[in-house]
C-alpha cells in the first residue's frame, strides 16, 4: 500500500505542474509573441519484487515482476512554433516570420531576446514596454547617436523585410538609419525566461548567430497557444489528478482494513 500511496503522490504533483503550465498558457493566449509552456513526464525507476510465491513461466523459468515507482517531470520548457501574424497597422509593430529573435538591450546593459515586436519610439530609440532598446547595426557596428537622431525627427519610419530601417523626413527624403538583425539559437528551448516575454541565453552556453530574417512591419505575432488543445489537456489533467487521488484513498482504506483485522 505504501508504494501505491507514493506513486499516487507523484502523480498528483505531476498533474499540478501540468495544470500550472496549462493555466499560464490560457492566461497568455492574447499576449503577442508568447510561446506556450510544454511539459514532459517520464516513469520513475521500477523495482523488482521479492521472489517468494512468485509464479513461474510454463518453461520453469522464474518470472520476477516489477512494480513502478510513479511519474516525474523531466522537462518544462517553451514550444517555439510560429504563431499567426495579426495586422495592426502600427509602424513600430514588427513580426518575425520564421526563425529568430529580436535582440534587446536592457537599461542595465544586459542583452535579452524576444519574439514580441510591440515597440515605441522614445528619444530616437526603438524600445519595448519594459524600456529595453531594440538592437540595430549599421555597416556591422552599433548604430551611432547621430543616426538615432534622424529617427527622432523622422516623419515616417519604414522597416523593410530584411530589417533595414529607413527614416523619411518632412521633405520625403529617405535615409537608411540601421538594420535590425535577428538572432538564431540552435536550441531555443535552452533559453531562460526573463519575464515580460523576454529570454536570456544560458551563461557560458550557446552564442546566438546573427541572421537576416523576414520582418513584417505593421504586424504582431500572436501567441502559439491552441485553446482547443489546451482545454483538452486540461480535462485530461483533471481526470488524471482524480484517478491518482482515488488510488491514494483506496490504498488508505485497504491499509485501514488490514490494521483492523482480528486473529
């Protein structure tokens, strides 16, 4: 009975984590660029039972059964499938089609990465809601202050599919201010969530590669949460939790019956 209770307990804990992931996904279904949480479980180590009274196979060979130890969470990470693109019409709403992340510089200087492309122009700098500046380059070097000043006074800002950022002044004259580079990770699941839909690279881990991807101006990438799949998983998790709780209750009742036996 003790093994039954331990297995049921591990199942309850696993389904609690599953429910937490599903709840977070549903809460962020309208968050642009959000990537759904995904959980993976595995069976715990199996243990061989003692051979007293164990039946034998027809050939005379002993069959020693094994009993499972329950379940454990082996991975909780992000699923980085592409989300649908939604047209907004805002000039500084940018969506990535395909692989890659926007690079951002936090006020403290730390580099973070995101798929959420909702930006605003503040003092000539393109920043997100958290005040992180969008990284741009010009001729392979960081954009200079004099170029950022052109964004500040621009009447219109154009972003090409390849990431080139063009400032259009009041006379209609155009000048390329810089280029938005995207960053690609071979294993994006190794990224560390940093809050507000941003990620940091593993310390001493993979160095991202700069790539030129497809950027759509006036669009935002929607979350990749599928509400039908999430609701289905929610029902499955609820049923699994109920079954695990019932197994613990049944084991407790059987234990009570064994303890109350009289000779």
